[in-house]
C-alpha cells in the first residue's frame, strides 16, 4: 500500500512539473507573432530585436528590402500595414532554420502600391544565439480557391 501511495505521489509531482513546463513553453512568445504584431503596430524597436541582421523582406508588390531599409520605410510611413493574418502555417526544419509557409490576408499601403487580399507567405526563422529571428518574409498575391486553403494557391 505504501508503494502505491509513493508511486501516486511521484506521478502527481511529475504531472505537475510537466504541466508547469508546458505553460512556461507556451508563455514564450512566438517570433512570427511578435513579427506580425510589430509590423502592424509599427513597433520598430521590436523589429530591431526580431529581425536577423541579414533579414530580407520581399513585399507583395515585388519590392525587396534589407533590414535597415525595411525598418526605415515603416518609420517613415512609406510602408503601413493595417492588417496581416498568418494562417495554415506549415513548418519544416532545415538545419538550424525553420521554413514556414502559409496564407492569410494583407492590407496596407506602400510605395510602390501593395496588392491587398489573400497572400501566400514564406517565412524563414533562424537561431541567433539563444534567440530566434526572422531572416526572410515574402508575401505573394494569390487567387482565392478551395485548394488554396491547403496551400495550392494559384499566383495572381
């Protein structure tokens, strides 16, 4: 009987430790969520943190910017993103990097003008020391269809 009580106590302690560990892991902010929120709110301080030094931004209009020019365009309001959703994200590990693809809605203004609506996103995340940073963000305008929900979107 004592063995059963000891085993149950040990199991309860392990379950508690595991649930606390999972809560701590879940509380850690996702770098993609931080990125999206920073772009929408024009939080350039957060962008400095979440973007890798060798970051590339490929906008839906085909305009390509490095980290410095991307942040500068947000500061100067040459790029204003009002809405950015990222859905159906699929992750694939490649060495020390994570490649994500998904789709979502983009609304904003830029020079040159941005297409708005349904987009296909490609995002690359890399470890930089102990932190994860966004190395690449690419938005491609796509045609809405039933297949597009599964990632088979036709490019506009």
